[in-house]
C-alpha cells in the first residue's frame, strides 16, 4: 500500500536524524556521566490571553575523573529545557588537571561579572564551596578544595567562571614541558628530606 511506504520512508528519515548528533563527536559513554541541574529560570511573556511561560535550565555534567562540561537550554517546558541543557553539556566536555583529589595550585577564574577563587586543600578537607561552584567541582571529581565566589552571584556566570578557573590549571610536569625543561630530581629529594626532618 502506498500509505505504508510513505510511513516507512518517514521512519527512515527520523532514524537518520536521530543517528546524527553529539554521540560521534563525544566518545564518552553516557552511563559514566553524572548530571546536576544548577538553576532553572522561568520567564513570563504577557500576551492577549494572559501570560505565556518559558523556562531555561543550566546543567553541569561530568564523569568524576577529570572531565566536566556545562550546558544551557531553553524550552516551553521544564523537562525539555533540562534535556536540551544536558545534551549541550555532554557535547562540551573538557579535561581538568587533578592531582591527589585536589588541584595543583591556586587560581582565579573570571567570566563577565563572575569571579571565583580556587585553592588546593589537604586530604580530608572536603569540598568547601557552595552553589554552582560545588556542582562543577563535584562533577570534575575533585574531593578536597577551598573555593570562594568573589563577584556576581548569577549562577550562569559563577559556573562559567569556575570552569574557566579549572581550565587554567596546569600540573608541574606540563609547565616544565612547555618551558622545554626536564623535571629536576632535587625537588623529589627535598620533599623526602623535609618529611624525614618533620
């Protein structure tokens, strides 16, 4: 029958559309990623018949092993906005330098009005942070850190400033490699002697 053939063609088109997307760009298995909704905003547009609401969602996702991403989505329903934001976050994952469950050095990240200070902490300290900063740090897999938001309290800017700070982190080996130097053995010997004397 011609009707069934048309339906089959539509289904094939739908399958083709579904196969395209972020899965090929990102090889990270989606089961390993944890998602957290940071903020949902409701916007009301006044029309002739009353108010028309739309929603926007800010989502952070990560594998808790040094990969984290943020996404923003808008829709007329909350669930659809969260889905769009989650898909966007999965497509924009970045690698973060993590050493011994903390960060290698102190750093300040800025994005628009958002300004976030991150400091490494000793083992057992935990995550001393709040709001959007905590969501990003937990998704990245950092367990011991001190954080403070110094600028705007806008969740979008705070989250993006935190991600900007994490992107700036470099391990000691990476810095020596960029400068074209080899890691000195004296550093290791000094660390050993200091622990023995203590």
